[in-house]
């Protein structure tokens, strides 16, 4: 897939349009990782309403099916953290036949019960995103990769309030590491 550019939301340039070789067409398959979260659900619904074939990857297929409802989405199991982390073969199967990937994963900025089971910023926003970006780069059919991330990850913004508070436990650093993995993989294709 083409080089990924992360625009500066505070004055950066617009996203460059996809070339005809990297554009995805209506009906092509999009993998949404994190499709049961708040933002991921919105992305999933929007993609479906625009006519894309959507596969949602979730660590809990039953919960994902219930959350998404009967929306015509395929749901596959993909656990990115903890003792039951998906194997490389399971990762490849989730990406099979995919034309675009939307990564919409994340956890809380501060320690909560959501961090149980290895669901920490480092594990999710850095290691899991890196693994997903690497997997996407290895799949020939993948033409586009989108990472939904956070404001405040750039070195220029990290010292400005409220970002030092949000980064007390490293969530913005972890997100930036994930962004860098996506950019590295974009450069390779």
C-alpha cells in the first residue's frame, strides 16, 4: 500500500487522494479492527452504508455480533493481547481477501479495570498496532491502511496541556509508536 501520511490536525495539509491503484471500490472488503468500540462501530456502520463489505475483528465474536447486530458484517476472532493472543496463522486468516484495513483499537489513558488481561497502552496502541501494520503490509491484496489515533502524539504537542497529564501512563507515547509502525510499513509498499 502507499506511503501513509499523518496530517497535522492543527494546520497540516489535506489527505492526499488515493491513486487509482490504491483506491478501494464499493464492494471490496474492509477489515475493521476494534469495530465494537465507540468509534469502530461508527466506522463499521459508515462503511456498510457506503456499500463496502466489512469484516470486523474482535476478541469476542459473540459480543461483537451482538454489538454490531445483523448488519451484514462478517465477524472473526482476533485477540491482540494477553495469554489467548491470536497466532500468526489466525492473524493471516483475518486478513485473507482484505483490500483495506481500519485500525480502531485503544484503551484508557489511565489505569482502570480495562487494563486487565494485558489491555494496556503499550500492549494495544504500540505492540498490537505494530503487529497489525506488519500483517497488513504482508498481504498483497491490502491497498489501504488507516489508523485512528489521537491528538497529542507529536513531539511538538506533548509538552502542551492537557497532553502531559494524558500521557502520565504512556498512552500517547504508545500511540506514537503505533503511528510510526504504520508509517514504516507504508514506506515499504
